[in-house]
């Protein structure tokens, strides 16, 4: 699961691949004097390209299902 590091000094949150890496960055910022916390990242964290490809592959899967149903129905 991805984690987002939110701190008062960052305009855009940074995403980390795992919780332990995020906690290391959070501790470093907290030691520096900035408030920081790690939270799980959701799908909203994906960039527009990731969302577009995900929607495209979902469309391909749906079209494949429709095609298979059409062939079976014949």
C-alpha cells in the first residue's frame, strides 16, 4: 500500500511505496521541527495518465466480456 507524507512545509504531498519509508521521512521532518504525518494513499493519488490507462483497460475488459457473451449467445 502506498503512503502519503503530509507536512506543513510541502505544498504537494510526497508518496512513498511503503509505510516504513514514509515513517522515516516523517521522523526526519519532525526532528527538523516541521509537523508531518503518514497516511495511506488512495486511488486519488494516481496521476491523470494512471487513471486514463486504468479506465482504458477496464473498457477493454468490458468489451472482451461483451464479445464473449455475444459468441456464446449465437
